[in-house]
C-alpha cells in the first residue's frame, strides 16, 4: 500500500468538501470529488505496481497547473498555493519512484 498517495487523494477529496462548506460552490465540489477519486484510483495503481504512475502523475500535474494559476491571482496560500505545492511534491515523489 502507498500511504502517501492515498493521503494525497484523501486530502484533495476532503479539501473539496471543506471548500464547498466554506464557499458553497457546487461545481468546485463536483470537480474536487472527481479529481480526488481519480487520485485514489491512481494511488491504487501505484500501490499494486510502483512503476504504474501514469494516472497519479496526470492528476498531480493537472492540480499543480490549475492551482498554480489560481495561486498567481490573489497570492493567497490557502487553498490554491497549498494544493499546488503538495501536487509539485507528489510529482517529484512519483518521478523518484521510477528511479
């Protein structure tokens, strides 16, 4: 089992629920739950085969890009800067798994 990948997926999923309760945005909730489920699916693949990082890498790259752009606008760390930073660390970790 890969606890870091599952933790990342749980954080993304929990963050979408927390964001919905805080802001009330249903599209953000749906998108966050979908991306969180994809991250969990990717974590399952990484748990079964450390070389199978395609899905997890795609999700982390997507979140790093989107949240990085959102972080650039108001320059607030929460939540976009945090998710972008965690996604960049996940990308680095996944690439290191291949080595």
